């Protein structure tokens, strides 16, 4: 279009130049004052117009070439990923009967046991068609479900973009982000998975937990430790910084959890802004609601400590929590032997939850470093899926 416009402009210039020349020639011819004949005057003007026309044509060509080259530079480069190659690499490295890397090395890389991947994928296939093998409109087989799961798991573990592994798993960035989002969401939403890993403890679970702590600490009736940790939200909107910034000076989201000695998280509540302290979070906690509406009483059973019988299971907490019958707080300034012994026991036993938070953040660097997701729902599913 640029070349056509230039030609039209040049023709307009030619007409505008010729008409005055003809008029001048006619007038001068009539008045007999012309030094040159009218035909010579017209030829001079025509030469000037033709030169201007050539310049306009050259300029139009250069602009057209520049626009084509700019379009070529900005055009999205399509990458032809080899899905068969990705599946072959995954099978040879991890999935064959005699893979290159054994189960222990698999767990070190993907932070999950090898047999759990088969179990997890089997339940995901029944939950959503996203995890099934299909054929696209071109007759090409889709990305294998194992490749999707392992790629998403690796990105969650190391907290990096799919660009770090797209050469191995042979998938684009948008596909990799979709795999991460679907894996986290479906783990939480799939009843076959969440009913086991995200369940509230039953009465039998409570007995197993208290027996575990009795063997480790020599005291009965302990359900675990309650505390709060922070998750840094790197892409928090600027308008929300006042709500999500606390004493750390960076936007974070809080996670409340109850953990036993084996680092199993039996209760979790996520999504509280950092402007709330632990006590404010406790006032909004689902665990408090279960205590007030009687749901938590269903797992209680009588137990004996030092010859005295108790009916309510208890949790170890730090000093900010209120004095409740289910909470064991430490003694801030112990003076007697009994107070010192109790404080040392309580604080040592509570190390389990600090250890659990540390292991969780080191195991899944996507939450341990900085969460770079944009939406709170995606962060919620990421955190719930990794605990």
C-alpha cells in the first residue's frame, strides 16, 4: 500500500507542477516576453517532476522493505516440539523396567516416590480428561500424561519456568504453565486424592498420632504443634501491598498448620494476608470453628497423664495464642525446676512444626523462594497440593 500511495502522490505533484508551467508559457507567449519557448519550459519542469517521482518511488520501496523486515522480526517463531522424543527420554530415564535412574534417584529429582506417580496419575485420569492421551486434528498424538505430570512436578519442585526444561520435556511455556495449574488444581479437587492427603483426622488417626507422640515424647494426648508460616508473593499487585505487607516489608500470604512428629500436616488454612498476626489468623481459623461447633470433639478420647485423666486432646503452641484447655503454651520466664523442665519439653517438642515448614519450603522451591503466580486461586491450589 505504501508504494501505491507514493505513486499517487507523485502523479499529483506532476499535475500541480505542469499546470502552472503551461499557464506561464501561455501568458509569456501571448505577451512575447518569454526567453525560452513554452516547450522548453515544460521539459524542464517535467525533468524536475520525474526526478521527484523517482525519489518518491525509492522512498516507498525502502519503507516497504523496512516494514517487511520488522514484521519478520516480530513474527512469532513456531517451534516443532518432538513429543515422541520426550516420551522416549522419560521412559528410558525413569519409567522402563530397567531405567537409567533408580527409584531413589527419581525421588531426589521429583520429590515424590516412583510408585506414587502411577497411583496419582491413575486417579487423575479418572478425574479429568486432561490427563488422558488424545489425538489432535492433525492426527498427532498429544503429550503423554507421564510427561505432563513429571514436567509439572519438576517445575513445582525447583520453582523455575518451563523454559528450563522445555528441551527435555518438549513443550512450550503456555503448555507447561497449564500442566502446573491443572496438576495442583486437580490434586486438591480430586476426591480420591484429597480424601487421603488433605483429610481431617478421624478418631483412629487421633489415636495413631497420640501414640506416635507418646513414643517420642513420653506424654499422651498430644495431637501435634500449631503455628503459622509466611509465603512470599512476588507478583502481588501494588495496590494490595498495604494489606499483604507485614513486619518483613514484603508481601506475603500466611499458612496455618498442625503438624505431627512425622511432619504430616493434619490441618491447613491458607490465604491470610500478612497484615494479620498469628492471633488474628487463629480467630479466623477453621480449626477454631471445629472446636466451637463440636466437630473436633468427635476425635477426643480419655487419656491419663501422671495419674490424672483428661478428655480433650491438646496442641502445642507459642506464647501469642490464648490460654485454652486444648493449648499447651510455654513458660516465658521459668524460675522453678518444674517450670524449666516443662518449658524445655514444650519448646523441644514444638520444633517439629519448624522442621516441617523448613522441609516443605526446601522441598518445593516454588513456594520456598517466591511465588511468582499472579492469581490468589492459583497460589492456593499450589500450596494445598504441595502440603
